C-alpha cells in the first residue's frame, strides 16, 4: 500500500520503501554530482546544502520506520551506503575513504542514527518518551 509517499507492506518492515527511497536519493545524488566535480566545483557550504537535499529524501518518514532498523540490519546498510555516496562528493574524497572517516570529516551522523534521532524528537513532541519498545503507531 502506498500512503503519503510511504510504501507500507504487510510486515511493517518498510523494506520496499527504503529500497525505493535509497534509489531515488541515489539518483538525485548522481544528478547533483554532475554539478560538483571532485576537483574544483562549488565550495564546501554549497556542497553541504546539496547533500542535505539527498538526506531529506533518504530520511523522509524516518519517525515511522526507525523502529525497523533494529529488526532489519539490511535497512541500516542500505541507508548508510546511500549516504556514503553523497558524502564522497560533499567532501571531495576518493572512493577508498571509509564510511566512518567520511562521517567524521563532514561532521554528519550516520543515516541510521539520524533516523533514530528524528524518531526520538517525534516521540518527544508527542509526549511519548517511555514507549521505545513499540512503534509510535501501535497503541496498547
């Protein structure tokens, strides 16, 4: 089922949504990469702005699906792999640079932690602080 741009499957693990969002974010990242060659090109602040566009596409609906990151390790790998490709361009780095080094150099949290952070902020706004074990949309 598709609702507000989110693909919701029977198991509520959001695998298909993450695959589609990662492909879309990667496509946008490749289009923006044409504007940002590794040698020369825009300054770092403009590169960071363009990487935030990809992050917003990648993390759309993160408060809803962040609980699945503990259940499906493939979701974490997919998020971080897509983020790494964007950070390579943002930092003018070569593909040999590790994911952790890119996160430190760009002072950006890994994508899975950003999703969990958005989930906790959402829960704080709702006043649902001690309900970490269950997704926010399941009421008991």
